[in-house]
């Protein structure tokens, strides 16, 4: 018997909350292609060994999540130019033993915004966090010609690293400061779009939020890249105030579809993936 199934997987820590195997496997089944997707918890100290294992086991594709999106670049054979500029990778494809890194977080987030009718040109953007997802989203937002990007992070050094890179390369106003209440309140006074790019509010810590409800204003749009739960505390309170909200599930499905197409060369069944994701998350609420 000859085994032909191609394997794709997710690596990260934690990964217990993930629904990526569900949405990718339903897509493979829908199109009748012989792929399977699994998730592996990989500690930071084991990342290089895990990447070596991708080659040894001839795994076709890899999704990368917290906390590995930046560090994994050191262990890849090649990185797409955009992902290299961003400094973070969330998708890897194995081409005949050579591992090539891409970033689908940025375009996935932009599509989620545009699908909800939010266009970035001339807007003021506030991003919370400076990890791999924040880097990708900030970089792609900068390409859309906003009037200003502000990045707040608990480690101001990491925020400055991202803002300096984007400001220099993209020739736009990109500022950074420490994520603390005074800076947050001031930044939100003139923000058109707030994006939480941290894991705060993710299952099981459902009542956590970085943004006091009193700081939110009804004329802003609030996006949270956390997708489990569908409506984080930040999004629930933003909706109460009258903000437009964009759920993390939209970005998740968009970036997953792009990863799927990199691995398979086939257009992803996006609506099937979205339906499966929503059903899975709603079951978690019951």
C-alpha cells in the first residue's frame, strides 16, 4: 500500500484553543484532496527541532502561531520578501525539502476590514501589541496610506522596533509608546480604528481586556484578532458603546484561506471554512 496523504500542521504554544484543524480539514474534504491538518504544541525551546521535523517527515505545510512567528525565520531556507520586511512568518510551505516562509496575517486582516466597509486611507490607527501578528498587520496597514499608526505595547522597546521600521520603510507617521492607561486614553481620543493584536481576552480568560469601556467612542471601529470567543469582552463593550466591531474569526478565515492556497495551489472554499469555524465556536458557548 502506498501512502500519498500530504500533511499540514499548526505549531504554537498554547494551541488547545485552536480550530484551525477543523477549518482546514473541512476544506480538504470539500475539494476532495488528500491532505490532513493537525496541531502540535511546540515550546519555544523546541522550535528548531520542530522545524527540522517538518523536513524529516516531509510535512507539506505549516501554520505558525504565538510565540514562534518571529523566531522561526531563523530556521527557514527562504522567506518571501514581504514576510522578510514584516519580520514575521505565519505560513511555511515545503518545496522539495526547502522551507519557504510567508505571511498571510496582514492581507487576511486587510480583507476583514474591507469586507466590513472600512478603508484605511487617511485614517488614524491604534494597534495594541508588537508581536508577529501586530507586525504583519501594521505593515499592511501602512501600505494603505493611513494618516497615522500608533503602536502601544507593554515592552516599549518592541513597539519602537516595529514603528521605526515601518516609519522608515513606508514613509508614514508611525509612533510607539508603552501600553499603559494614560497613553491608551490619549491615543483613543482621535482613533478611527483600534486593533487588539494581543492574546488578551482569549479563551479561557474571557473577562480580560486591555481597554476600559469608558475610553471607547461610538464613532470608532474596533477589531480584535482573538477569535475564541467570537465576541471578546473588548468587542462586547465596544458594541455596547456603539462602535463598529470586527471579529477575529474574519481574519482567521482569510489568512487560513491564503495559507491553504499556498500549500495546494487550489482556491480555498472560504464560505465552507467560515461556516465550520462559526459552528465550532458557537458550540463552545453551549
